[in-house]
């Protein structure tokens, strides 16, 4: 299967509804200033000039991952 999601398009997610492992390959160029928005979760991800992702809420406050999660805030 192959799927494409245009920038600025409707939010999307991939869900494995089977009992088997799935391999997922994401391809992108990680252009400086690259951004992603997750409106259902109020998260914005932006690639910083240092190459690290920054996660914030819509209002700009840092997103703090739940216990056990990872973030770069």
C-alpha cells in the first residue's frame, strides 16, 4: 500500500487494526522550517534551525509529553 498526504491537507493518521506487526516507512526531506499540525491533540511540531523538533500547543506554550513519552521541549 502507498499513501500520500499533501501539506495543508486534512489531518490524518495510520492505524493498524490487525494483530500483526506493521512496517511503516515515512519519506521526507526535513526542510528547514518544516512543520506539522495535530489539531485533534492541540500539538504543533516545528523543525528548528538546529535540526531538532520543537513541540508546542496552538497558543505557543511548550508541549510536555506524558510520563514515559519523549519530547524536545
